């Protein structure tokens, strides 16, 4: 326990109601202790550090003023919630963050009544808060009751259209609703776009000290002495080109900007709003991501996501890498392809580092576009780039591409535009859990007419698929690859263009054929080694393509074997379903083929290590081996051999 910070006030807090007995001075001290506890906990677990450190004072102030869980606080994005979890009866488990059977790294309804709404993707909080507010006013019932609804939304999250859709609706409905814009000038990557510039102007062009009373808007809510200064500040803003009235035009009373780390500003403003608000209010709070921890403040991403680290130095304890990550292989390969073809451009949605496009942005800044947290826009933007004669690589995590799916269908697939979808974080991703798993993209891409869908079995295959996508101009094409290290294969000098819809044989055997799609191939090969010790040598093939299927390869496998098993890192409805459809249409099942499809189970799998998650999914080597033995009718116990 000696390495734990000294937290005498925090030790008295079991639940938010305990904060009511503290003075404002004590609440300031409590915030300092909460920051130390957050740093200490994340140093042990790893996770999202910077965002939580930026909202420590705000977290304390909200829980001191409002009455959770009756009042609903919705954190957007949910990775800001670590300090919130410490204050809401979960401090004893905070060092299990993002671990198997531990606390989620995001808000999660099933975890605590203090998490009224799960938020691991961004820009959803205002919609959710408005839903709670309307439910409250219509007599809705929850076990904790329904009080105020408070959305805490980061400025990065505010760049998504959904936030403005919600504000527009909220302004129209005029319900009592509190939105806190947590403006740290920093989402994950440096912020991009006109909104970011507007927010910057809002607080650099007017003297900060004049606004300490949170007086730029909502004049009628303010105590009498503040009103005259508030009117002056508000009038000044109304004279600006976009002005502080943008939010007011949407129907919100605007207060701010205020210092989100100053309890002397936060507490009075929140108390005033709680006492007097009648309609929708937006409080603009300025914060610093990584606040109060020098290594995070100094980092380019302000300590957005870290491995376990040394609290004193901030040095992260990352395991040495044995092979390059898939993401880095993609990034380097795309840069090389772009050097040979000046029509190649790259688009990402607020994840240039996470998708490996930081390398591309350094080399070709005019051809790399970070559109902010705006996947719908990013997809349609890519579609028009393709229509304009460019070769766009729309590079998004599988889980985030889901947010732009209508645009994939309507703006890309129907128009047969050659957008190249580079789908990172395919399959199960580990500590971020179910919200970030790339479980569905095989199914949701492969059912679209004209879409080519590939999956890399290893990092060399990924290089080939980047080259194939770059060369493919006949409609859209997608390729998927997982998070983490490759398998350590030798990399070619240059990726080669694959024949569309053609798989490859890995080894020939008898009785059973294993047809792999994606990076489970290495597990399939491990299973085959174990099976050979039992006298069973399976045939192994790498499908490469879920669409179009390699009909010839698949039908050859069925003709020469009594059983066929497909393996993929995706949900039901994907590659295996397409294979089954082919076999049914060709009448293969009529002649007695034994067919099995190994897919992710029909559940959301909570966070753990990827290996453990794939064990839960029954898709590791030992389970593949067991599946083969089962389908062949070979006992797994005893000495029976095939």
C-alpha cells in the first residue's frame, strides 16, 4: 500500500452523497486527491489517462452539486469516466480497469446505476440526455428516479453531426437539459475543423478574466450584480462573425467559457444552473487534457491511452515487440504506394495515429484528411474523391465504420465508386471490450453488391492487399486486419496485386479441409500440428476473399474431403454464411458433406486479453482441433486415432 497516494478526504467518500458535507475548500482538496488516485490506478492497469485527468474538478463539482444516480451524468466519450467511477462506489475495483471480469474502461449500464448510459463511441450524450429529460417529463420510471440530465461532451465529440442533430431537437423541445462542453482543444488527435477554430476564437478574442462569473450568456439566470457585465460580454460576442450565439441559435442558453479546473467558478455556475435553469443550457468549460500530471501534459496526445507506466517518470511499460504491428505495416505500405501514385489520398476520422496514417500525413500532408469524429462525412467525402478521379483509402476502425454504414451503401456501393476501405481493429480487440470489437464488418460489407472484401492472414498478406486495393478501380474494395503485432513473417519488398476472388492453398491433406479467412490462419496451423500428432493431416487454405468467393477452390475442397470447416474473426452472417450459401446452391450438401462454420458467438464479449477473448469465442487452436475431431467423430479422450 506504500506506493498509493495519501488521500485522507477521498478515503471518506464511498458514494457521491458523501461530498455534500464537504466545504468548497475541501472539495478542491478532494479533486487533488482524486487526480492522484486516478494516476496511480491507471499506472497499474493502463488505459485512457489524459481525458480523465482533464475532468477531475468537473467530476467532483458535478457530484457535489447534483444528486446522482437520480440525476443522470452522461460522459461523452466514456473514457473520461475513471474519476467518476472512483467516486461512485467502485474505488475498490478501480485497479481492475479494462481487465477480465474487471471494470469497463467506459461507462456501462450493467456495471453501476451511476452509469445511466453506456458511451464508448462519441457524440451520443446530448441525444441520450434529451431522451432522459423527455422521459422524466412524461412520467418515466427508473429504479433511481429521474432528475436532471447532464451531458458532458468533449470538443472532439462535438464535431460529429449527431451532436448538432440532438441540440437542434433539444432547442425545439425546450426541455430542461444541461450540456457541458468540455473544451480541451484536443480530442485524440489535434482537433480539426471550423468548429475547433470557432471555439478557440471564442475564448482567445475576449479577455478571460471578464468572464469569471460565467457571464457570456443566460443573463436572466445570473445574480443581479453580474447581469450588466454579462450583457456587455454577450453583446460583444453577438458582434462576432459566428459569435457566441451559435449555440443560442440552436435554442440553448450559453454560459462561458469558464475555467474547468477552477472550483471557484465551477461550483457557483453549476449551483446556479441547478437552481434556475428552465430550458436547455450549454456550459462551455475550458480544460486541459492530462491536467496535473507532467508526463501526460508533455505528451503529444496528452496521455490519451497508455500502457502501464511508472508514476514518477511516466515511462510506459510496454512489452518488447517481436513483429511489426499490422497498423504500422499498413501505414508504411500505403506511404510507399502513394509515392508511386499521386492520386492516392487517405481519409480518417480523428484517428490518424491509431490507423497508422500519421506516417502518411507527415510525408503527404496535402493528401491526408482527418475529418474529425465524423465517419458519415468521411465515407461520403471519400466517395466524391473517388468520383473526382482520386484513389481514396477510407481508413477507419471496424467499430467506427459502422457509424457510416448508410453512406457505404448509398454513396459508395450503389454508385460503384472505387473507395478503398482499410478496416483496422478487425476482430476482438482486448481491453476496450465489446464496444470496440470489429465483429460485424465482414457481414455488413460482404452483403453489398459489387463490394470486394478481403482479410489479411498475416502482415505480408496485408501488404498485398494494400497493393490490390490501390490497383482496383472497378467499384469499392475493403480489406480488414486486426490490432496488434503480426505473426513475424518475412515481408516482401513490395506488395503484389492479387487476383480478385482467388484464395491460396497452404497445405494439402485428407478427410477435412480448413478454410481460413483472416488472421486465425496461424491458429489453424497450430491446430493442424496437434492433429498430425493424432494421425490427421488436414488440408488448409487461406480464402483471402469473402467476396467474391473463390468458387473453384471451395468446390475443389468439398469434392476431395468429407468435411469442410470455415474459420473467421467475425459474427454470423459473414464469410461462412456466404460459403454455406454457395454449397447449398451447388447441391453439395445433397451428397453428404459435413460442414461447420466457426464464427464469433452470438454474444458481446467483455474486455480481456485478445487470446482470452478468442478462447471465450472458442476460436483458438485447441478449439479448432476439437472441432475437427468432433466433425470426424474422433474421440478426444483416450488413445483412439483416426
